[in-house]
C-alpha cells in the first residue's frame, strides 16, 4: 500500500468533513439560524428606513457570515479533538498540509452555502437587488468565504485545545480578517449597487490577493500548528 | 530481516510543563522481536508509545525506527507503524465502515470497500458496519481500532493496554492478533498491566518507574 499524495489526501479529508456534516447537519443548522438571527437583529436595530438598510446591507450580510463562521470553524476542529482524531489522521498517515487544504475547502464551501441562503434573506429584509451583477456577486461571496476559511482554519486548529477556545478563536481571527472584511463588503456593495467608478474589479483583485496570502501562509504554518513537535 | 533495530532509543526524555514523563531512556529492540512494557499508572508507558508512534517527539534524545530518526522521517515511517491507543482516533458520527474506509483510502488500499467488509467481519462487527461509532460500547470501539490496525499490516505494532474494555472473546482474539503479527515478522510492543498474559505473548520486558527504565528481562 502506498499512502496518498497531497491533493488526494485533501480530497479525502474534505469528503470526510462533508460526510460528518451530512450525518449530523450540526454546523449548518447552527450557522443558518445564528446568521438569520443576526440579519434580523440588524434590521430591527437600524429601524424601518429602507434606504439606510439597503445601503448597509453588504456590511450586515458579511457580519452575519463572519459571526456564523466562528461557530462553523470551532465545530470543524471540535470533531477532530474528540478521540484525538486529528492525531489519528496524521498517523494514518496524511500530510498535515492536506488536512489544511481539505479543511479550508470544507469550511469555505459551508460558508458559501450559508451565503447563498442569506442572499434571498437580504432581499426580504433590506430590499437589495441581486440581479444587477449576479456572477460577480457570487465571485465576491466565494472569495470572501475562502478569505475567512483560510486563516480561520489555522486559528481554529490553534485554539481547539485551549481551555477558553470559544473566546480565543474570535480574538485571534477578527483582527486578521479586517482587511478581508473591508474588501468583501466593498466588492459586494458594488455588485449590488451602482458602480459608476468601476471599483468592483479592484476590490475583487484585492480579495484574491488576500486569499492567496492567507492560503500560502496557512499551508506553510499549519504542520507546525498540528504536529506535536 | 536486517540487522538494524526496529526501535532504538538514545537517552530519550519527554517533558510536559515542569514534569518529566520519560527520563533518559535508552534501549533497542531488534526487528521481529516483541517487548512487554510494564509500569504503574503515570510511569510513562503511553508517552513512550506515542513517541515511538511519531504522535509526539522527545524533548531530549533521539528515537530511530528501522534506522531512521523519527522527527525528520515521520512521513516515511508512519505507514509502517500502527498504534492501538487509549484514544481510539475514531469519528463518532461516522459509521464503523466509513471510519475504516477513510483509513483504507488514506493508505492507498486496493478495493477498500471489500477489505473494510472483511475486517469488520473478522472483528465481529459485520452486522454493525453501518452504525455510527457513537452508538458503540467501549469494547466495540476497540474492535474497530483493531480492524484499523490490521488494515495497516504494520512492521511495528504498538499496543497500549490492548486487552482493556474487551470481553473474553475479544481478549482471545487480541491474543491471536499479537501472535499473528509476530508470525508475519512484525515487531510488537505491548503495554499492559496484565503481566502474566503479556509475558506469554512477548520475548523481552521493559519496566518503567516514573519515566525511567527500572529493569529489563
């Protein structure tokens, strides 16, 4: 028998995460209800002025996804801590970088699915127009979710064994995500609303650059985080 | 079989915070031999087995398996080494078959589904193959772990309290497994408090007291 390579290993980790999610639906259920509540609370907090709500809708959408990502990322490594399954994966053996790639893709796809569910909700609550630039809107959503998942996977692995892990993860992750959040909100805004100065491509490029940086750094540091050296 | 020892420890120590779990331990075990590892609770048996399995690494000193230092060569060594541990490394919400199938695919096994079915039948879990591990008793989880160890066909098998949680038929099966591994030429390290049972299955003995080698026989 010959152990699998990097890409096949990542695919098997991703498939395993999808199988776990499909069996329990724990993460999806928690994140959907949490983010729906967040969007609803924002609309109540800002009052009935539809123009204000519409103008801030991209920000609310991304805050909903970001807050829900904490639940999702935390759960992603809680299942690995149970029975020391992460050690089991490493000894199986699978390359730690495969685990990183599989986990990032698993977390990003879940957040993307959440984003897709939230888009019609933003129409109902904030009266936004999704038909203006749907392709680029989905691209912004995908790049933003990847931008949360890449550093989020590293920090979630780091905090999974900490006693105060529920506090640790947002404390570590949120400051890192500020530039990504700015780019994702701006890209979404210009995909939903008028973009007279054609700023959308620049924000999408910036998001892509953030994703590549976070993916590269995570790929390099993740083995150090999960291997007990 | 080569002259290179299967396990070689050179002055190995492992520290957790201020406490030394294993202290200045040296020994070698030839390939194909089997070792009984004994010691009281907290004597360092599990830490030692985890270090040999490359799950963790020494704070000081060096471990070599089949002539290769573990920290630098973990990727090459891990497919040859299997650890049956207190932690079962199983995903609670996956079925027994899914857990084993993942392990088989990661090992690059040919026809993993057939292999998984055969192994689950062998450990007496054929009828429960598609039940989530969460529904299993401790003994049944141990049987899944045994099936995963068999799947790997290791050159070095590390068995940490292998008889714990097993019923009499499971214990008999476990003894048969140890003998089978030995017959296949695998090196076996068996840590247990059941000393007489362990002695009957092994050729050498290492006793640990507070992480130090107390005596060998």
